[in-house]
């Protein structure tokens, strides 16, 4: 099954908006029905087909439901014949994951760059109950679309913070709208 991105870059150009609208067709289910009337006309009803359970604001972390955020990525490196996941990201096209720049190459720690991206996994390590803060880098600051709860607007990318995800402890995010032109030139060259 092809996993399509379920995100929308806020303030995107016309081309990116069209791409997101095309992707959004895949997260809407339309059902035709006939009312119990003589000579009925077919009616349709549409609804979002995702497992997102709306949460206004998450502070301090919260466990996700299975399938709730299939566009979210865990970015990992090989370490001792296994993988260690140190950054997050978001699937923004069928081939690209948006993440923080420092998640791609960490010269002193991991000069080789990431070697795996896992999409939609809920728990990467069964021995760990809560998500570790170091893995938050590159993850999205996102809001659900008011038109379709299966589409998310990425407002920012987690850069760093101290004791992040705790009330009263700020985290620093990169404003995605400042990089829309560059993102479009890489993901959809010649189209924007």
C-alpha cells in the first residue's frame, strides 16, 4: 500500500496547494446511499478516513493511537547492528520527509547521515514507554485542518529545547513558512 502524505505546508504556492488537494482526496471516504422513499435519488455522504482523535493542545507528551499520525517519521542511524532513532520528521510527498537540518548530518556524532526512515510507527522501542526528547528534533509542530481532520498543517519543525514537552519549558521551532520556496524547489523542481 502506498502511504501518501497527509500534511499541508501552510502558505504554500498554488502548485503545492494543488498537490495537497490531490493527496487529500485519498483521505476522504464517500458513500452513496438511497433514502427509503418512493423513487429515491442517490445521495452521498463524505467523511475523513483516518484515526485522528482531536486534541486541542498537547503539553507534557501523550501517547498516540495506532494509525493516528501515519505521516510522522522516525529517522534512524545504524548503531551496533541495530537502529537508533534520534530525529523525527513528516512525510510531505511520496518521496520526501521534512525534518530539521541538523538531523541529516551530525559531523561529530554521526557523519554518515541517517540510514532508515520509519513511517507511522507508534513505539519504536517496546522497552520505552514515553517518547524521548532527543527524538523530537525534526518533528512537526502541526495543527489539524478545519476542513479535513486527516490533513495537518505544519507550522514549525522542532529545533531544540530544554526539558521540552514540559509545561513552562519552551522549545524552539523553525518557522516552515519561511522556507516554502526552497522546499518546493527541492520536492517539486520546475513545478512551483
